[in-house]
């Protein structure tokens, strides 16, 4: 089974970092930073740190596992994390130089129901989980009223 790790990266401004994916012939969608767990990764969290470094040249403090989405052949683990620094210009992941992969653009989206409603976050299940957690105040560091 393929394992992937992704992070809800919350900034000091209570926004989250998402990657807007634009590919020929497919409507624009957004994903959370992350990727596949590789055999050389010491743990899932180590894989997540590696992916965050590759994709946005960032360092994050992982808070906790937020949700798991599992299908017959893939498991995606979504972590909640705080991030203070990142640089999309310094990303190093191999996917950015691969032909035909489309465009990757880093965006900050308000960590609010309205912010989530303004993007097509994939998979839809994590968007639903985030909406519920924000509404219930259960992420642990939602924006102050």
C-alpha cells in the first residue's frame, strides 16, 4: 500500500499554506503540501519534514495527526503543523522539474470555512474534516474572534 503524508500548515497569521495545481485539461484544484513516504524515511513524520523541505523549503512543528484517508491501495495521513518560515523559490522536489506535471503555486488561504469554500481542496474528505474542526474549534489554534 502506498503511504502519503500531508500537512495542514498553519502560519502565524492563522492562514494555511496550500498548493494550487494547474494541469492541462483538468480544472484547477488545491492540495496540502506533502507526498509519498520513501523507504529511507525514518518515520512518517520524517517523511513529512522531508516533503515540506522539498516542496516549500520550510520547517514545521508537527502538532498531531489530524486525519487519515484510506482507499484500497493508498493511505494518506494528514498532520496539523505550525510553520514559521518557507520559501517557494527554494523548493527542491523532483516534481517541479518534471515535464507535463503542470504548475504548482503556493498560496495562503484563511483557515476559515469561507477560506476553504473559496478553493477546491483535494481530497474533499480533508476539506470536510477541516470545516468541521474549524466550526467546532477543535484544531487547537483557530483564529481569535
